[in-house]
C-alpha cells in the first residue's frame, strides 16, 4: 500500500514537470516570435539613411555612350554623280585607265561647292595639271577631298568650316581630266584609306 502511494507521487511529479516544460517551451516560443516581429517592425519604420541622397549612380559603372544618330552629310554640289567610286576609269586625255578613288559630280563650271560636314581646312593645293584641291578634316579620322575647284576668296588652311559652307566653285575643265568637262571630283578618306562616298552621302547617279 505504501509502495502504491509512492508510485502515485512519482507519476504526479512526472506530469507536473512535463507540464512545466511544455509551458516554458511555449513561453519561449511566444517571446521569440514577439521580439522577432518587433525588431522587423523597427527596421521597417526606420530604414537605413542614404549617406549620399540623390546619387543613384554606380561609381563603377561606365557612362552610357551617346545615343544620338549618326552624322548626316550634305552633298557637296547640286549635281548628279557621273562616275562611281571604285569603277574602272579611262582618262580621256592620257588614255590610261585606273580605279576611280572617288566620285565625280557632273556640275557646270561655277556651281557652288559646299563642305559636307563641320571640319577644318587642312590643305589647299593649286595645280594646273592635277586640278585645284581642298581637303577638310572632320575629325575621328574622316577627311573629305574636293578637286577641280576654285577655292572661295580668303579661304586658307586652318580655317574652320561648318556643314553647308561654300568653300569653292567648280572650275572650268582643265588639267588631267579636261576631256571630261567641268565636274567636281570628290573623295572620302577614313583613317588613311579610301572610302565609298555613297556610305556617307545620299546622291543620285546620272543615267547612262
């Protein structure tokens, strides 16, 4: 009988301790949730302060390239193209033939010649045999050449010109291409290499 009472007390103590453990565990869980939630609310209500307000740029990020369109070039003279770039050209004076390194515009003598884009005059060469020549540097390795022209009065090497500025007039036929009549021989040179003017200018070819 005494042993049975002892076992009953042990079971009661066991259940009591088990209940206390459950209650402590529940209390710990509630407290953990409470403080975690409170901490999250504090963070949400007090966001970190940006030490550099208004500066959203990334210092390590390179600036975007300009998105503007490509430069538009004007046709140097109001005339159709009579001889294409890279065509086989036969010189009617010498009888020799060679690769044509520019385009010819069949303009009348006296027709105004314009700078195709902004630039600086780097060369003015006067030659009875090869034709007077004007060279304009447009930067970035691009150069335009105007041959068989009469430069406007006062134009000199080093002058800055704007797109569409009159820089010359088509000369009377003379020199090595006198047999072709008055015309403007025009070239584009990129990084020292001949380039097709048709890649820069929008002009019309003469009907043959």
